[in-house]
């Protein structure tokens, strides 16, 4: 007899683990002695105005005792709390809502698969019972065949148990998120910030558990991109920023490279928080200038394109030296085959779950995108694929799980339009929109450690979370 193959599907929307608590304070009013006010008059002087908060300062006539009277006017929607945490509370509420939405999607899309798991478990038990009852009614050959098939299915039992355990965990997580969301809503309604630190820790713990659940599923196919999360506005219109995809989770250093050609200065920030505040950084001065914005940090080294050449340079941060450099055979450079936005973006280096990649093109393949897997130690090309997609028509590109995803524009209205699968040497056209908030993307890279897209968007450093579709198959499934 034959036993149907078993496939279990699971979908998980992953979130980048980003903590961005920004404190907001009133501007310092020091140095107003240069402002001239006439007695009996009232004159508006805007000394500080935040686009979000709209703080404004008004000066007025002198009081009878000679003191200058100043009035600070704030917008109606702003709220003061006794510990100055109202803004953090709003951000925390938004964060919990994002986690809640992710859990809702996860629970919805896994419910059907759980029913299938349970039906397969019933089938296995039925087969086991038939095997026990058929000891004397089958021929020795048929009995042995049935017994061998059951032996093949035995490892599936642990998979089923783990899947059911994970599903129960998802239900508990969802309930915890709902409870926490309710607590936050009550606090927000009272316009206070009581127990803020405790609530923040609970949110971080929930995020960590969700992230751990995501990591268990491994690779998947891109099905969605979140709304942008602006980390900082810093630098010129073009540039790149990144973290080390191979570093342990406790290492949150950020590297920052402003500009798209002739640059040599790389800033290394100690943490993401330091990068947001612009503090605690060291400077690396590269021996050769870079071209483009397609740089990547991988296992302690920076991989970049040497200016006015098709040479790949591997610069080691700790030793502050070039470990190796090598030409990519036939690769175009110096704006021969850039992305649609130009900027010497002929060569784009990427890292995903499977290693180091280079995306470029040559005259031989008529300007179509070439994807090459590189040896990170020698920079030799291990294998190449011609995707057939014209590079000058691409806005940007990134790799996830061995799949090259290409956007159709670097401007507003862009979407992930094309996907090339290196494992099958095949492609498909996609329709995954994402919000290009600042209308000019000059760098877009996937970070497999955080499962997020790092973006340089018109002088803004931005993150996008991604949604991946995962299929877990048994050993006998093709």
C-alpha cells in the first residue's frame, strides 16, 4: 500500500528587532538676550519648531519688575505627563500593535495547517493499529513492506509534536499581546506613564520570543514589505549603512558611508542607539576610494567596489588592512551598467542566509543582471547566473534565501517586480509594493540576521520588515 506524502506549511511575518526610544525635551532658551522686545508690544519669534510637535515661543513686553515675559505654545494634541514619558508611551503602543498584527497573521495562516497536522496524526495512529492487527493476516512480504513504511514515518511524530507545541505557544503569545495592548490602552486613556519600564520589558520579551520563533523556520519566499521605519536623517542624498550580518546578536555596531563615489571615510558606531544619537563612533580611512553604494559588512570585513575599476576589495576592520582584492571578470564599472538612479552603482554586493553575492552585468550578457556567488575568503566567483533582467531598468535589488529580488524603480510608487531563483535558475514577475517615503532610494540591502531591509532613502536611513512564506517538508517530500 502507499502512504500519501505529508507537507506542512507555515507562514510567519517576521519583524526586525529594532528599539528606537527617542526622548523629546523642550528646547533650551539660553541666549535670548539678543532678541529685542518693545515694551507694551507682543512679537512672535519661532525659536524652535518640530515638524511633529510644533513647539513655538512667543515674546511679549517686559513685566513691571523688568523681567522679560516669554510664553511657550504647544499644539493641542501634545500631552505632558509627570515623568515626561508620553511620547515613549505612544511609540510603545504602536510597537505592540505591530506585534499584535503579526501574531494575527500568523495565527490565521497556520490554523488550516494545524488541522492538517491533526488529520495526519490520526492517519498515522490508524496505520499503526492496522500494522499491529495485521500480524497474522498478511504475507511475510506484505507485512514487512507495511512495517518498513511505518518505520519511515516514525521521525514524523516528533515533527508533529513540535508543530503542535509551537502552535500552542503562538496562542499564548497572542493572548499576552492582547493583554499588554489592553493595559497600554488603559494607561494611554489616563494620559499617564505608570509602570512604563515594566511594560517596555514585556514588549521586548515578546519581540524576542517572536523573533526566536521566526528563526526556527529558516528561509522563505518574500510576500510582503512593511511600512518604513525611519531610524535617522543624516548625510547626503546618496549613501549606505549596514550592520554585520555574521556578528552575534549582542553586536549591534552600525557602519555608515556617505556619498556614492571617491569616498574613503567609514564611521563605525558602537550600537544602533549611538548611531541614532550620532555618538560613540570611530573612523576608518580606506586605502582605496569606493564606487557606488552597494557595500556590505560580512564577518568583520567590508566588501566594496574600488573606484574606477571592477575590483572587489575586502577590508578588515580590526586590522585596518586590505585582506584581498580581485577583479570581477568582464564586470562593467564607472556608470557603464548602473541601476536606474546611476551613482556608479555598477556593482552591488549582498549577503543572505547562504553567503556573499555580487550583482553586476557585462557586455557579453547585453547588460542583463548577473548574479555571482563569491568565496568570501578569496573573492573568486563560485558560480554565476544570467537573470535576463536589464540592470538599467532596475531601481535596486537584494538577496533573500538565494533569491534575487529586483525593484522596478528607485522613485515613489516602486515595487518588488522581479524574482530570480538561483536554486532552479528560473524567474517570475512579482507584485510586492512598498512605501518609498522619501522618493529616492539609492541603497537597498537585506540583513538575514535581523530579517529586515536596510535602505538609504534621500538622506534618510530607513528599515523595512519583511514577510516570508515558509514551507516545511518531510524528508520524503521533493
